[in-house]
């Protein structure tokens, strides 16, 4: 099992999860984070830290698409190891449906 970041993170990109990760397996895109599934040690400490409830175990529901998104972009995007300020408008997007189709960006974030 591993944990994955799902659609709820898009345009929110809270980084509370990054701060508690003992193995630094988060990677930053322009408007979301992903978890490298081969680096995640399944400790679960990140899941309750996410204000957007965007982190779930890969055994929950239909997350196959998200496992692949996490795997693909963890190989491309820079590693992030420190908490950053969330986007100013993050709360406005927190519970919005359909964010992947509307807002997902393949562009990398700034990393540390």
C-alpha cells in the first residue's frame, strides 16, 4: 500500500503534509503535490494533515488513475521537503469538483 494525492489538492496545494513526511516523498507541481509511490513508506502521517482531504491510501475506492498521476509526475516534478504558504485563493477551490479537467497543470513547481 501507498498513499496518493488526489484531485482535492489541485489549486489548493497546502503543504502541511510535506512537513510531517519522514521520507520526503512529496513532489511539487505548479498547482498540486504528488507522492512518489515507490518512496512512500505507508506510515500515514500525512493523511490527517491535509486540510483538503486530498491524501488517501491507494486501497481506497477508485484511485488507480491517481496512483498513475502520482507515479508519473513524481518522476518529473521537483522534490519538496518544507512547508510553504498555500495559494491565497486555496480555500475557494477546496471543495470544488472537476478540478482535474479544469485546472490540472503538468508544469513543475518551484521545489524547495
